[in-house]
């Protein structure tokens, strides 16, 4: 992975506007991003569009590509949510998992451990909230948001079913799963 030494003005504007979009529709998430994401490191394509890694906590890696504003906002929330859940799970375990990749995932083709599916459920339950905020009032993203709500709801239902049928959850894990299930209907 080759890092970008100078961020282009276009990319800088997209990310600034993405953070402004998050702040305007979900101020609490914007605050969480500011408090938990310490750096965004840009790299030259190809590669994943964005990722985070618990070994470099608080860092989001982003491909230095121009992308639609809504995608940048979604991926910031997505990766910030992984960072947040890693913080929560370090403080108190949420599930007891042997980390065997034997479960189907709504988000990936390969089999995944319950830990990965739990992370996916957490992230997608938050993305569902984000897109619901975008359906209010006269949002220019309403049409996109409605499509994403349908997709994310279906994937989240599948992920939560896998977790509830197979995971050995701690009380913290059960509480967070309850919150994720509430996000399906609220």
C-alpha cells in the first residue's frame, strides 16, 4: 500500500462535506467520529475503498479516489463504528467466540467468525440509522437512502439471526444486540 503524500483539493472537499452531512443529520455520530477517529490516512488505489484495523486504533485508511458525497459519509460512519465497537469490546467482552470462520456472512462471500458478523451487524445497524435520517425532510439523498434502507435491513436481519442462533453473548453483547434489533424498526 502506497500512501498519498498530498491530499488533492477535490478529496479534501468531499471529506469535509461528508462530515458536514453527518453533522447536519446525526450530530451525535459526528461527535463520535471527532472523538474516536484520530487520523484518516489516504493511500493510492487500487485496494479497498476504506478500512480500519484494531492494531492501529483510531485510524481510517481511505483510497485516494473521488467518490460521491453520500459514499464518503457512509464509509466514515462505517469505519468509525468499527473503531467504536473495538473500544467497547476492549473494555468489556461482548461475545465468546472461537474465531472459526464457519458462518455465512451477509456482507462477504467467504465464511466468517461470529466476531466479524457481530461487527457487521453493529456497523450496519448504525448505517441504517444514518440512511433513515436522510429520508426526513427534503434531503437530496432520499431516493438513495430508501434503496439503502431496504438492502441494509435485509442484510442486518440475516446477520442478527446468525448471531442470535449461534453466539455465546455476554450481558454487554445481549444488550447491544437488543439495540441493533430496535434499529431495525425505529
